[in-house]
C-alpha cells in the first residue's frame, strides 16, 4: 500500500480489498450500512480504482442486507380472469418482453393472443 493525498492507495489485490470491505461493512457496532455510507467510510482512509463498483457488488452480495432491505415498490394487484369471448377477434391481447440478450440479432419477444 502507498500513502497518497491523506489516504492509503490499495493495490489491485482482491483479498486485501475484500478484507477492507468486510471490516467496514460487517462489524457489530456499525451494522450493515448501505453502499453510499460504506463508500464514505472507506474513502476516509483508503482509495483504489473501481472502489464504488466494488462496494456496490459487495453490498448487493450480502445476504443479510438483501433479506432486510426495505421494499419501495407497491405490492402487485390481484389478477383477474378475462371474460371468455363469444367469437374470434373480439378480444386481443399483446405482451411485449424486452430488451433481452440478443439472439440471432433479435432482442425482444412479442406474444399476440386472440
């Protein structure tokens, strides 16, 4: 490690970075803080290229954080059955899915139901 601009530069060492992330994220007195708070705590002492991305991956990979994360989305509404149409072309539904990873130059699925 090299001392620069008041912070310690951490070389490209996965184990060392993992240890620093664990020390700042997992201690009992700190608790499992979010990405931004952990990043600020680490930046007070350490720095390395890609710090923000490493913190994000570490927090997203933390089982306790994912289990206790607050959900900000509304709960999905109830599903209701559609009425059975009396004949063809009276009720048409379309579902579009995408973008998806490209396959044969395509990146979406369209389903049309009569």
